[in-house]
C-alpha cells in the first residue's frame, strides 16, 4: 500500500545550510584568483583546492545539512557509494568550471560555459545524493520542477562566476559568494520540492538496512567529518602554496 510521507523543514538547519554554502563559495572564489599563473598557465593544485572548497563544502556539505533540515515522517538512511560519488561529482564539476573560466575570465563565452559546467555539477551532485537516500518505499519526481531547479543552478552560478572573476574587491567577491550560496540553496530546495516520498512498508519508521548504508541519525557525524577533512586539506595546501610563492619571489629578486 502506497502512502505519501509528510515532510517539513527546520528553519535553523536551512539557515545553516545557506551559511555553509556561502562560506565554501567565498573560500573557493578567493582561491580561484590564484588558479591562473602570471604566465597564463593554470595551477592544478589551486584548481583542485578551489574545487574542494566549492564542490565539497559549498555544495556537498550544504546538501547534506539541507537533508538534516528535512523532517520526514519515515525512517531513512544513506548509501555510501552514491554519497561518495556525489561528492566526487561536485568537486570535479566545480574544479573544471573554475579552471575553465580562469583561463580567460573576461570572456562572456567562458563565463557562460563555466556557469553551465558548475550548474550541471550542482544538479548532478544533488540528484545523485538523493538517489543514495533510502526509505521504505520510493521517491516520486515532478520532472518539470526538476528542470526548473537545473535552470536556477546554471543561471545563478553564471552570475556568481561573473561577479567573482570580474571584480577586484574582497567585498564584491563576498557578494559573489552570497549569490553562489543562493544558487546552490535555491537549486537544492527547489529540487526537494520536486520530490514526493512514498512509503510502501507497514513500519514506516524502520531504517532501511544494507551494505554501506548509514542511518540518517549518523548523518551529522558524516557531514562534520567530511567538511573538516576538506577544510584541513585546503588549509595545508594554501600554506604550502604560500611558502612556495615566497621562495619563488626570493629567487626572482636574487636573479635580478
């Protein structure tokens, strides 16, 4: 017997999800300014670090904090395979978009292409993450709303990238990060509006079990561990890059 599961959101977690997305975006967009070397070459390490900040923290962590905001009248769990793949998709999509636009940040074609890449990365991450969500039933999708969520992601991501790469001030990059946070959150919550949770088991409170499944109760620990690990990796890389640039500057002065 199919029963539609009621759902609601906890406003505190919704606000936290936006804050995390904006913070991750700010770190990424600041880091993105170091992707392109003075000679025009692209720094792979900086590209990956920016991709982790944006895709891993700004998108992936935001998504699962957003899932914590969801109050669902049914037991749920998350499959780790899909969850990890969604993380990789978010990081790769973000890194590709930032690396692509950094080569020629003033070209509108580059901005539009990068916005499309980034928007698609956000969408793929979201729906892969939702595919990994397990309940005693299934999720019925409104594909018209799914399409709207994708358009929101691409449009807002394009605007955020333009602001980030075509303004020099820290204040404007902060504005860009707020816009990027809106892009990710608007896409996420619009996408959630497209989902209808349908229970097909008698005990709807039962948590689905399976290999590699993590219960929704353990989700906060997973998100915190993932976000802290990614933040630590970015910090270590930035310290390394700073010391490397200082060494290169010293060599340049000695050579002169």
